[in-house]
């Protein structure tokens, strides 16, 4: 018997598609993942499971799920999954690339402009009844046009971000583990080493995935090399950033502001010191959160599960 475990509430249309494949057990909450104990219990008989980036897939999970063939992760990133173990246990891992690229790049640009133009501070200013008159430098921010933007990570999202900058009259630098000659030609961007990215950019935008190589990449040394006015944006993964170092850099004026859509700990602890800094904007990991894109991500997970169960072949398998 085929059993499919779905760790979040997803719309009925998708559940109906999964029901064509087998019995479906869905956790009825959308904003809370299935509790770990419950998840492990349900996996005992499971052939497939649909998860989100909140679920940690480790030895305990693989041991609990002897019949598991596929884990469909509703995210492009898969740092929540131990891929070596997946290979050992013969479980196919899939993710949701491409369908979320443009939406995530749009959020990145939104966040950059929000920090640059102090939109959140300005909105609070109005809401708090502080708006008494116009002032020559009232809530004056930074221009994106004419600036240098340094993109760390030139995968699909980095490229989509760079494409969006074309209309802003910016100089675009990038750093990536490998060079992309085509992107350089198409997007008029220049490859630089990491230090040059830091020292030359007015905006430093991290779009990279979390890997052993990128973990803690943005540390105290990195922030100390950035311009004092620079804005740091992270739409990659929280653990790429040493958040203590980031808070210190913001407080000491080593950098000018930041926008984070991803954090080391999600949801954020409300005592996190970054929440007290007006020059920091924190979003609850909504990079791919348009309705259409979330639908597309869920559909791709369903297609991946169907592909593995029916044809032994996923649509978008993560290859370690
Ligand atoms: C979101 O962060 C994703 O990896 O899809």
C-alpha cells in the first residue's frame, strides 16, 4: 500500500492528485509543521512525503521510514536534508527550482529598495503620528540608481536579480564559486573576488545557498570591509551570516543598513537584538511567497512524487 505523508495543510486540489497515487495523511495546519514525534510516527509506513524547509531530515527520519522512496521538499534550498544519508538509504530528494526564481528575485529587489528608501521607518513615522511637517532631509535614504551592487551567488536567483537591475543604471559586480561568462555578457556584470565585492559595493546582496563553503561567509571581517554606508541584503539562507557580527556592524556604523528575509533561527526570537535597529528590516522568509508561485511549488512537489512513484524518475531531483 502506498502512503503519502504531507507535513502541512495544502489545498484540496493537490491532495486529490496525491490520492490518485495512494493514501494521503495530511497535517491540518498551514502555519505549523507536523510535530516531529507525529511526523516520525506517520513515516513508518510512508512511501513518499511532502515537506517544507522547516522539517529536518536526518538519520532519525530515515531510520523511521524503511519504505520511503521520495521526499519532495517545497523549497529550492535543501540544507534541511542530509543528502549523503538520503543516498545511503536510497531515497530520492526533490526540490522546487525555477518556478520560484523570478518571485524571489522580486522580493530581493523589494527588500533592497525598502531598506534603501527607509520605507518601513517612514511608514511607522506616519502611523505613530510623528509627521508634523516636510523636512529637507526627512527620512532621506540612499539611491539605487548610480550605485554599485555586488551580488554574492550567481545561480538562477542571482541572475534574475541582476536582470532586474538593468533598468536602474547600476554597476553590477558578482562573486560566485564559478564564473558565468554568459551572464557577464548578457547582464553586463563583472566578476570580482569576494573582498572586492565587499569593498566596492554600495549594496551587497546574498542570493547564495547554504553549503559548507558559504556557512558564516558574512562574518565580522566581511562587514568590516564593507563601506560604512553599505546596505546588506540576504535572501539566501540565514546561516551564511554571523548575525552577532551583523548586529555589531550595524550598531558601530560599519555598515549602513540591512534587509533579511532569512535568519539563522526561524521564526526569529523576539528578543533578537536586530529587531531594535531601525536600519534593519526583517521579513519572515517570504521570498517565494506569491500565490501563483506557491501553487507552482506545490504542484512541482506533487509531480515529483508522482514521477518517482509511477516512473521511478523525479522531475527535479536534487543530485548531491
Ligand atoms: C526558500 O528559501 C527556498 O529555498 O525555496
